[in-house]
């Protein structure tokens, strides 16, 4: 097995004083960075010890959401060994209690981060002290982004009430599932099974549940190992840019479909209403949450943050 | 999946919970819903709608529900409550599995055993 194919660590036990959340999803433009930035601003106002990491390696722009134009150091300095520790790249933000590790736009092909640099990054994220770490991961289902998402607790999937976004979100989740199953199967040297899993998902039946049922019908204990591996993966879901009551319900419906057909539990955190003021705040380089503190979207963001904190105190 | 699992309900679900779950289920697997877009085939969607209807018809009627619960209790006593899907998953140990060769043999048997001829 090549190093590239391995998940860095199968079971991560984050240090008890810290929770790591990754905000991701398959499609671009769903509002991942907006949500990551504003969740961080709100949590920092409550807890005073939040670190936001812009791990959108192909197109970082969290600093823009925070209204920050320049930074002395960024992730590029860390990956090119200009600084030895990830925390040395942290910058203070205009928000009390919130620090930012800015992504780099100075180094080409940063999105193709190699396996060892990814390992180094994960190791350093786990090493520094902060009460909350929020990682904004980029668009798509590359191995780097899948691993950041799988290793966080929980990964937060952002979708919009549009077929393209939903299709990409399911693709992203299926990719995570295959990544987890594959790592377990590789551990047991069952490489042919990997192809079978892919066939199972791309063929007529797309249900992971039915895949498990096949194995269970012949041997419960082996299915149990793989099923348990998946059961540890419990992402959350946010429906962003909701415009109607139907859009709000769609998140609950997606959670139901995921549970029944992908055999994982996904927790629906709620919906954030569509608001044109988000564009306005971006154009003004002014963070939304502080510019529109009483808007419906701000209230929804705060409720979602509270739900996350409740389950990860 | 039993009727409660189909509607995502606990065993103590109230009549109101059942109505809500039924509405959500019908909405989720409706032809116009986006929730299954790109994931479910038409066949799978129809199948789920049928199961939701069946679950609702049985749980919504107090007498039918009582008989169903009784049946489930008896089944649980006989089969040990399907523990392989219900165990706590807090502690995952990859070593839970049998030995490497044994696991490979079993899964190979599952996936590659010759299919019976029609």
C-alpha cells in the first residue's frame, strides 16, 4: 500500500481541552467559509479561545470574511519550513479571542499537499492549545480534504437546497465512507473488496446498508467491525441559503436518507436563511455577524453554534 | 428495519410523533423531493414510500401497534435483539475482528461464492 492511500490515523483521540471541527462539503459556493468564519467569531465572543484555520488549500479567503487584508505569516511558511511550528503562523484578528491561521495564495499547487506534509499539519493542529479549532476545508473530495473532515469531531457538511449541491454532498459523504472502509479493509489486506465496494455504490444499488446486510447474512462479527468503523463517523449537516419552509425540512430529509442508505448517522444542525446582506458585508470587507447582529441568519448561526457546543462542551 | 426504524421513532413515540414522522417520510421520498437526488434509484424510492405507508398504517392504529410491539418483544426474546447493530460504538477496536486470514476467507466466500443457477 502506498503512503498516499493511507488515512493518517484511524482513531484520533484529540486532547481533552480541545475540539476540532472541520467545515466542508463537495460543492463550491455553498457557504463553507462564511459559516466557518462566523461560527468562529461567535464562539470567540463566548469562549475567548478559538483558532480558525484556512485549509482551503486551493483558494483561501477566510481572511477576507474576517475583514483582514494582510498577514505576516501563513500556511505556506509552515509547509515550506520557514517556521517550525504551525502555531507560529497564527495571527490575531479584530475579534477578541479569535486567532487565524491564514491559507496561502503565494505558493502554486498547494492543493496537492503531499502525504507527509498532511501528516505534519495534522500533528501540529493536535499539538497546540486552544479550546476550539475550526478548519475551513476546500471544495471537492480530494484525499486531503476527506482526511481533514474524517479526523475532525464532528465534520460539518454545508449544503444548499439545490440538486447540484445535494448531489455533491452525497458524493462527498460516499467518498468519506469508502475512505474509512478502505482503510479497514486494507488493514486486513482485502484489496479486492475495495473494488466491490465501489461497484456496490456505483451500480444499481447505492445502499451501503444493503452492502452490510449481505455480509451480515453470512457473518455478523466481520460486518460488525466495518459497521462500527463507520459508526464512529458522525458528521453534522447545515442547510445554508434556505428560502422556504421546505428548504428547512430538506436537511431533516437528507439526514433520514443518509441514515437509511449510507448507514451513517448525520446530525442536522439547522438551516441558515438566504440573506443578500451577506454579499453586502463581503463587499465591504466587514464580517457579517458583527455587521448584521440581529438578522435571521445571524440568529440561526448562533443557534447552530450552541447546538455544536452542547454536544462538544 | 422495523416500523419504528423506518419512521425514525422511539418505541414510546406518541401519536403526534407518528404523524410528524409520517409527514416527513412522505416528504422525503416524494418524487419532487431533492433529498434523494443523486443517491436513490426510482425503485429504492418507491420501496421506501411503501415501507413508510406500511409502518404508518400499523403504528397509527393503537390495536395494530399493540400487537406489533408484542410480536417484536417475542422476536427480540428469540433472537437477542439483533445486538450486532445495536452495540455501543464508543470503543472501536479493529482487533474485534477475527484473525486476518479467517476474515479474508469469510468475505471472499461472501463475495465470490458461485451463484446458484436458475
